[in-house]
């Protein structure tokens, strides 16, 4: 989902990939790697996002709307991306305001409960309670 979102941003000209030094394939792999790393943090260092109750989804929306544009600005400073449009940061903020609660909900659905038996995957609800345990 995230890689598709980034490719849509590139296709519409909201974000430009800078790949002069390393080539297009390397840049695309780097973008994909960033998404993999982000996905792994959702059930570790950012697990608080997956445990938000319905009334606090606003926190996830704000986190995405502020955090993502800052991350892309950092990428621009590092020379990895270009933000060619004046509206690029606004579009990124809107996109991530939607994506962050969605990916957090998906991560919560498939989070591993450490108290479950070995090899089991426990699905949790928005309140953090175990809904089901699968082997």
C-alpha cells in the first residue's frame, strides 16, 4: 500500500525521486526499504499508535499529517527526493493523515501478542484485547 502511494506521488509530480548518483532501481529499492522499516516499527517503537482507541484516532491523523511532511523534508535535504510543487507538503500531509490510522489499524489487527503460545498469532482489537489466537 505504501509503495503504491509513493509511486502515485511520483507519477503525479508531487514527489520526485533523485536517482542520478545511484540509479533508478537503487532509489526504488530504497523507497521500498523505508516502507518495510516503517511497517516493522508499528508493532515495536510505535506500538502506541496501534493501541489507540476510536476517540484518539485523531492523534494518528495528526502524527501522520505532521510527521510525514517532516520526513520528506529531511529526504529532500539529504538529496533523495525533490518536492517540486508548492503544494507538495500539503498533499503529503493529507495523504498521511489518511494512511497513518489505516496502517496502524492493519498493524493492530495482525500484531503478535507476546503472551500467546509459541507460534501463535493473536489478533487484537482497538482496545488492545485479544480477539483470536491462530496457529
